[in-house]
């Protein structure tokens, strides 16, 4: 018996990193999965892993910057499995240019579309089914940048992740009494592909100090498997050992400037 037997879950950003590990963990606990991301091949790969282990999952390649497409994932899931019990809003990216002085509107809008607009559209689309059954769980991967904004995360990412954090708090304020629980996962540095988008990507030594995707995925699983009478509003995770980021900060401050 798995802790999620009979449950149906959507995991976005499931092709790599935290989302991939969370999807596999959910499947190992008996959940049926719809895995969502931009690229088909990584999604098909995780579906194959899940199916090889005896689980059930379908891939849904989706550009989550398209709000209608994001909302459509809920309908597809209900058509495929009859309901949505758990939504994991994990997809996200940051801007290449981090400074508020230099970041352009196109990058800014892209970061907001994926990190908060898609969260709003997909969550909203899942709520009618959840509310009709008086039970549902929404888990969103925010970021430590939501609490401690700065040049490492960048102005757009910090602001968008703060919005997703507050959206989860707002859902709890509004809908807890109707059986909906929402959690913000707030990780510090994690060794995932998003790091390649930094102005100066961390080297191997730096990555060795970071959390791994499965660490954060384990926290997501904890929130999903907690008895529904219990709500975990937020979990903050960070690497145990701090590291010197001064060189990376200098590059990030100047990325996108006329001098650069």
C-alpha cells in the first residue's frame, strides 16, 4: 500500500530536476501522474521510468507561458484519470539578466508568465474539481529568493517567486475551510539545470555544496502524503554549508549593462 494509492497528481517541470524526482516519488507511493513540461523527450523518459517500476503516468508537453495551455492541463488530467487530487506547480525559470537596472521587459514578462501566471491559471483550473470533492492539495515550488531577494536570484525571479509564495498563503486563507490546502516549498540553492541560466553558472565545487533535487522532492512528497487533516503551509530548505558567492555576484550585477 502506497501513501498515495488512488490519488491523481499533476507535476509541472517534471522533465528534469526537482519535478522529475517528485514525479517518480509520487508514482512509487501509488499516485497516477500527469507530467508536464516544455520538451516531450524528457517527459517521455520519466514516464518510461515510472511505468517500468509498475506505476502509471502520462506526459503532457505544454508551454506553460501560454495561460490557456496551462489551464488545459487540468481538463486533460480529469479526462484521463477522472479527478485531480494534488497539483505540484514546480516549473520555473529565471532571467539571464538579473539586475532591475538592465533587465528587459521581454525577459521580465517571461519569468512572470512561468513562475506565477501559469501557477494561477493551472491552480484555478484544478480548483472546481477539488472543491466539488471537498479535498485538494496544491504545492508550489517557490524559492528562498522570495524571502531574501537579491541579485543571485535576480529581480524578476525574486518578485515572481514572492508572488507564488503569497498566492499559496492566500489560497489557505480563502479555501482551507473548504478542504483545500496549499503549501509553498522554499528552497535555497539546488543543483538543477536552472543554474546553467545564471550569468556565471556555478562550478562543480560550488554545486557540491548544494542540495540535490531529491532533497526538495522529498519535502514535496511529505506535504502531499501528510494526512489531509494536517496542512504544512511552508517548508524552507537550504544547504547546510554556506559558500563564497562574491565572484558570481559581481558578474550578475553587471550582466546586461552597457559596459558588459
